[in-house]
C-alpha cells in the first residue's frame, strides 16, 4: 500500500498545491467541493454534493460494514507570507492548518481504494467548516451529521497533519485526541463618570481586575490537578479616553477540557468568578458559545492504526504524541461511531512552520504516508471489522 501511495506523489502534490492556491473559508468551499466531487466521479464514486451545506460525500461498494474517512476542507482568514509559487491567490485567506493536505490525502486514498475489492462500503466525508461555526455557531461536522453523513457508519477514521512531528512519522494514542472548547463573552457592568471623581462611580475596570484574578484561579484552585483544563482570556475592551471611567468592560475567553464533567465545572466557575462584580457593587452579563466536544480515540481503532503504522513504516516511525489542548470538531463525528484520528508528521528541516501562522507549510513527502495509513486501515476494517 505504501509503495502504491508513493507512486501517487506527483498527483498528491498537484492536488495539494491547487487547493492551497485557492483556499476558501468555512461554508464557502464552493470551488473546493466542486473539484472534490469532480475527482470522485472520475474515480467512479457515487457522489452527493451540498451535504452539510458545502460538504461532499463519496461512496464505493455496497452494504455493511460502512467505513468512513473524513477530511476537512476549509481555510483560515490569514494572509500568507510564504514566498512559494503555490502561495494563496486569495487575499487574506490561507490554508494555514493543512486542510489542503487533508483533501489531497483523502482523494489519494479514494484513488487507491477505487482499484481494490472489499466487502461493504467505504464512505468519504469531505467536510466544510471545521474552523468556524455558522450563524448559529454550528460547525461543519454537525451540519453533515444532520444531513445523514454518518448514518450506518460502523467506524470512522481521520488524520491531521502535525507541524511538530517530522515528516515520515505518525502518532496515535487512544483516549483524548483533542480537547473540547467553548467560548465565553462577558460584560462587567458598572456606572461611569469623571476620572477625577472615582468615588461617585462604580468602576468596571476595577471590578474587572478582581474578576480576572478569579478567572485565572479556576484551573489552579477549583479544578482537580489531575484533570487537564485551560481558561484563557483573549480580549479585554473598555473605555475610550484617559479621564473618563467607562460604564462597562467587555471580556472574551476560551475554555478547554477533556471531559464533560470538567466542562460543566469550568462553566459554573466562570459564572462564580464573574459574580465578584456584583459583590463589589456592579453587575455582569455572560453568554456562552458552545464549541466542540473532546475527541476520544476508540481503543480498538487506535490500536489498528498503530499496527498499520508499524507494518507500513516500522515501529521507529511511531512518534509519541505531544499533547496540546487544541480542539477539533471530529469529536462530534467520533461520538457517532467508533473512531480515531492520527497525527501525520509534516515538519521539514529548517524553520518551524506553526499551525495557524502566515508561514505555515508542510513537507509534501508526508502525503503518500497519510494515503497509505488511511487506505490500509480502511481495508482492514472493511475486510475484518473489529468486534
């Protein structure tokens, strides 16, 4: 499988660079989806477009088991800084997280599986909007699920390129693969007035300083030290001029967690921290934007991907996972069927190219490795599904 995938290197690189040059934001992947559907149809897949608004589903085979392979397609609102011939042609939009590679790898996997015989059905999910939600705050994974993309699926697999791991290596662990995430929007409400007469006002900046201390104490003093958690403040806005105390201060932040219990605990503690404003004579308002659940890799699927990696690459290329509290909406999908996501090393030599940065790029030698791992794992699931 790896040899066959490596023979696709030129095609994979071409696809990846085409998508890199023509990035589209979440729920705007019209051109990308059309090209994906076109390539799937050429390969003989039954294709449905417009799934989850701008997603594409491609199927080959009949009956059970149904094994799904997911690839996200959206880009980010970032101006690319890479001086490369395949740089983004879209001002202010860039594939800065590797979804262009995910599309190319999934198409390569579809190409290999188009020439294989297997029982059951392989279903490709080309998903929109992993990075953002729609006007209701709902991401592409949820919208595709609502449109039936996961109906009948017995197992689902995916990958994500990893700029912290060298190209040629993969990493996979059972359990938490990515964190859950929610966003909060809070307003600290006071009563403004002249900066020279603070005794006549209820200063929301002063209230905010106490609220911030309470927020930053949640993880260290309110959450079990053995439960990973993050509370980060991303923005604080209040006031316009130096001698006027404002009426209110706006705060936004993110929370990260690996369990539903910790999520509920943090949400309650954020509310408690904001209530300090009332104790000091002010008030607050709080709005939550519920994001993605934690992504849990199923132990059987994770073990299968690990064995495939050992067989194709050798055990020396199974790298330990550098855990982070990054979030991924694959968690919605993996809650619908046994699923796992592995991390595909894409780092080349030289300058670090971090995800979500203007100079993000990949070592394209990783592309056939992703194809081979996804393709071989899917075949083993189709031919002998785990109990």
